[in-house]
C-alpha cells in the first residue's frame, strides 16, 4: 500500500494505465480528474501485488462545512469491492496523508446494489446512503442509471456485434427518429479540439436555460479538453444542421464502458431529432471499441414520468436497470458529518 508520488512519472503512468484499462476503470479516478478539479486537494493511493497495481483509491478533498474537509472518491475505489479489509486499509492510508480536518471519506463505486453488500459495509463500520435517499440530488452521483449492455443482458436482448444489431436494440420509434435526422440532413462529427468544446458549450447553455438549471463555466470544459486531448479517451460529438451545431454530447471511454457525461441541444430544431443522431454515433463509438456498457447517466427514477428516463430508456429498453450501491461513508468526525448532511434533509 502506498501513496502515489506525482514526481515519479513511471508510477503515475502505471496508475493511469490501471485506471484506464481495468474493466472497472473510471475517469473520476484518473489523476487527470484531480487536475481538472484544481481547487480540490488530492491523494492517490494504490495497492500492488507482485509489483503490479491491482487497486486504486483517488480521493479529492474540498471544504464542505466550515473549516472541515470532505474527502470524495468519485466512482471509486477501483478495486474488488467485496474486499472490505483492503478498502479500509486504503482509506487509512489516504487519511494518513491528508490534513487532520477531514471529517468524511465518501466512496460511491459503480457496483450493483445488493442487500448483502449493503449489510457487509454497515457491519464494517460504514454509513451507507442508497435506498434511504429519496431523490437523485441527495447523492453526489446519481444512483439509478440507464445503461445499454452490448453483451446482451435483459429480457429479449441479444449480444450486439454490428451496427444493424445495435439499431435493432432500440425502440422502433427511436430507430425512425435516427433515420429522420439523417433524412433531414443532420450530420454528426466528433473530435477533441477547443473548437469542438466551444461548439458544444453553446448548445449546453441553451439546454440549461430551457430546463432552468445551472451549468458549468466554459473554462471547466476547456480545461477538460486540454487535459484529455489526444488520449482517445474523450470525445465531443456535434450534430450539424444547415451550417450550425444544434445538439451535442461529451463521452469518456474508460474500462469496459463509455460514460455519456454532458449534453446540449437547441430546442428550436427539435423536429430534426439531432440528440438521437448524437446518441447513435456515440453508441457506435462504444461498439467499435468493444465496450461492454454504455452508461447514459442518471435518472430520477425508473418511471416514464421522469424526463431523463423517458429519453434514455428508449435506447436501452431491453436492458436491466442499473441500481448502484450508492454512497459508502467512512465518518471520521460525527459532528462535521451531521452538519454536512443537513443540506440534504
């Protein structure tokens, strides 16, 4: 067990290689994510067997209550989640390297919820936050996601090996809408340039305004582009119609999945179904890379009344719902923890 020395270039490369190539890998466990969150502190813990990294825990810290730090391992650790002894040892290694005012280490690994796993973590001293959290924004990351599984899980599903099989996996009206977009002249490009990000951002702002939600600043996405450009792990997809970008999406390729992370659209052109065309191209990207999963991201609940669910489910209606274990909290300072939780009650 050790803390990553960021001056040891060879070890940093090994850490990143593990995070990017392990089937459980997640972009939020890559040290580049710590660079993106420049105003957060960070510590990177790894475990080796026979000189090879086989588990990592990336913890970023931020002041979440006055004078006290939250340590957050976004979608981490990347490890055998059933080896609770190892995970606790990694947490203690991180705490030894972090400031003394950390009140909480929060994990939220992308692993399926089960009563057995939930009880195992509670018995080991963790506070678990999953089915007792009433709404999506009560967690840092959504706990209920829509996922398309290329390996053919779910009732009526078959393994997806070709673009034709992928298209047939969607609901009939979604297939028609993808074809309608193409017939109307919508084309989709992808890239990782600054120009791509700026074009994405214009549609992202429009979508946020239409939905009356806040959005991240342009500098956040420009920093993202600079950090991941040329890695092949980050792509911006842009739908064009009559000389302008009318829909977009940003995806990351880590481990065995594509994570569809951000999107934008101009509702003035809704009749051309450009967001469907964007998804089609992003899903083909995952297919071309031999991915197992395409994660559409979170929904409020698995019901048609939920707008996010309504759009995403049509692409993955054969697939089982992905309900993750949620947040696994290792509490160091109970008073600080209770003060932090007040904002979610």
